[in-house]
């Protein structure tokens, strides 16, 4: 029988919020359960402990995968407490310098893949834009757009706000390169785009029922969210893993998405098109139960 597992390339900012951790645990648990192949992780907001903390977290989950970073995306601001805490656990990636450029890692991963992958992005979208703009290299004679068309099923983005127009949300609007990337992806993607917006994850609180001694619980406490956090990122990846909107608790509105390259404001024209945004069809408790059961601490 052919392998039915879903291949996933995952992007994360892994920075100011801790629902990135929930999303990565969901992916790692699905990988361990042989529901997916988690191929690699790209970090798109780089701080001192970014790669070491992702390495520590995934390896503690029993998943050792390549990590790439966007070196142009170093952010100013307060040190990320949960990154430093996670990096205190054993890990094999010692520093960000040990990691390749994320867009290059994505090219290598896709070129060497037998079959197709989905790309999930729960942070800033510039790595995907860099991949799209890339040219032929030692891994593939195809351009980035050609490689995506050949090797990617769908691109899933936790970005935008789709219950109002214009919408405005952090992952498209925080920095100029985010707005530029959102605009470029919407205008040029050769594969379907699925958006999960701010309005979906807000009010769905997960991660607050973990056991003492769980490194994820410690990271949530370090972040200042001991009772859990809104679930934008894990809701995106659970939908991608399920690959069935209805089963995952969503309907989809299809049409054409646009992002203003200057402001990051998002717009949507319903109708024909291969873009869609998700709408919840269940009460918040449905999603909380589903995610909390997946991320429950190990016995």
C-alpha cells in the first residue's frame, strides 16, 4: 500500500508568543504517530536562542529534523524568556550559525522529496516569498515558483483577519517585509492558499492543563501564560494535518486574497479562485478539547 502520510514543511516565528510551541508539539506528536512526515522547520524571527530552543524542544519530543533560519529577520526587543529556558535542555543544534538559510533548506527538502508536501506557516511569511523568488541551484534546475508548483499541494498561513475588511493582523503587518511577502505570495502562488485568521484562534485557550515537569508547561509559565494561550497556530496545523475542513471543524470561503504591500491590510473577493479562509463551525470547546488531548503531557 502506498504511503498516505502527509509531508509537512513548517515555518514559525517562535518569538513573542507561545502558541508556536503548541503548534510544534501538535506536529511532533502527529509525526511520532506516523500521521505526517515533519520534514523540516524554518524560523523567521531570529534571536539568540532560536535554533537551539527549537532543537531542544523537537528532540525532547523525539523528533530530530533539519532547522533553517531567515538571517535577515533578526528582531529587536526583549529577550525571549521561553527560548532561553528551552535551550537549557539538551539539544544538538548549538547556535543559529549551525543552520542553513531557511529558503535554501526548503528548496533542498522539496527537490529531494519523493512526492509532494504541504507548507504550514504560523509566523511571518517572508521565507515563502524567498523560496518563490529563488532561482535554479545545486538542488534543482527549477525556479522557486516552478518547484512549488511541482512539489507543493497547498500553503497554509496563520495570517490576516478575514471577518472584517480591511483586515489587519500581526503576521502580515508587523514589519515591511511581512507586508511585502504577504502581497507577493497572494499575487504569485502557483498552488492553493489556505488562511486561518486572527478571529479563529482568539478565545480558544489551550496549553493550560499540562503536568508539572513538562518543558512546554515551563515555557508557558516563562511566557506569562500559565493558564494557556489563544490557539491561532495549533488550529492552523491541526487543520493541515486533518486535510478535511469539515472534520477539523471549519467551512471555507473561496475566492482571491490580497494583501497591501505597504500596510499589510488584507482583503478578500469571494468567488472563483484557489484561495480560501477558514470559518469555525463549532464552539470553542471543540477545538480546545481536540488540541489539549493531542498536547497532553506524556505519562
